[in-house]
C-alpha cells in the first residue's frame, strides 16, 4: 500500500508529466495509430468516415501489395539510395575535416565556428532557393566559375545525371556545420595524453589521426551516421524547391516526395499512409543493422 507521502509524490510527478503527455498523445501517438488505420483503406482525405455506408473501403494489405509490386517504389528507393551513397561519405569527411580545422586556437576561432554554423540556421526554403540560383545553367555562378577555367558546366537541375548530385551539394553545405559541431565536441573530449605519448614516440600527423583521433571519434561518427541515414530517407524540401516535378525523368523522386504527392496532390491518403509505414520499416531496419554493426568498429574510451 502507498503511504500518503508516496501518493502525494506520485501525484506531483503525474501533474508535471500530464501536459507533455497529453501533447505527446494528441500530436504523436494518435496520429501515428490513425495513419496505420487509414493505410488499410482507400480514404481520399476528403470524404467523411461512414462505416455504415462502407466508406472508406478497407483494402487490408492491398495498398502495401500495390506499392511493393509497382515499378515506381523501386525507382524511388533507388533514387533515395543513390542520394545516400553520395551524401553519407561526403558529409562525414567534410564534417571531420571542418571539426579538425576548428579544433585549434586560431585568432577569432569563435567567429570561424559561427560562420560554419550559419547555414544550419538558414531555413531549407532559403537555402534551396540560393542553391537553385547557384546551379542555374543560364546565370548560375557555379557554371560561370567552371567556364572561367575552361569547363562547360552541365544544366545541373535539368540534367537527370547531375540533378541529384546538385541536391547533395546543397545538403552538405546546409548540414556540415551541425555535424562538424558534434565532431568538434568529440575531438575536445579526447584525452590529450594520447597525443603527448604519440609525439614522444615520433608519430606523424597521419598516424595520430588514424590511430588515435578516428578510433576515439568513432562514437560521434556512429551517431552522425545514424542521424544522416534517417534524415536522408526523409529527404524532401530541397527536392521540392530545387527541382520541378521531381527532376528530369523522375531522377529526384524520393520517398517523402512521393508520400506528399499522393496525400496532398492526388488525394490518396490511404496509399500515402502505406508508403509512410513502408518508409518507417526501412528506416527501422537500417537503424537496427547499424546498431548491430557498431560493435565491430565503434570504440568507447573507458
């Protein structure tokens, strides 16, 4: 039996948790469950629910079977994986290099760190519009610079080969400051005695970097890798703003872009919800695999 003091204690805890719990329930749990329910229907998002009249129709796993059996899903998944293959190595390398550069006591180092972080504070709408201008084949500065050195730049966002790389460049510019800040925290958490011992042994910069910095930075690398892959599967604003109708020949069609189109352009809410749950399963599987594989390469300094 709970004593009166314990009851008051639990009542206080519940009262403090209640506002956030209600918000979590109303804005997260209920919509998630509701989306799962409508994923088994053909609801268009407009007609009212009238189960007595048989609307919407319950299709069971019909939407899921149609998505997985169709050519579009696999093309969209291929485009998303292409983005991930380009983006992940480049953002990891760029973030580590930026963190190494910022992990020094330069003059005005605080200003440099702020400059690197400014793109993170920029909204994706503004950033995508900037990069759409930069990569314009008619008046974009990128092609102008390439032309100055004798290179005929491509029509970036109108070319099926270069549209996705253009989006990758924009994403790296936007995200690098955030992940570099995480890496910088990891670098500053490394015990300096390791480097002192390596210097006494005459180790080169590259040896110190590969044998001390990278292994001890692996927990941060793992964290950034997980976040980057989750964010990559949810690629959306830069595709919608920088390319029209998902790029030339659908070359920038990605998962969330398809979900948005089916839900709010074609009014196939049930189909879009099924797409969302398939995306959830894919992200979940990738995350579990990464959690399993971390034991092989992530080193924690104990």
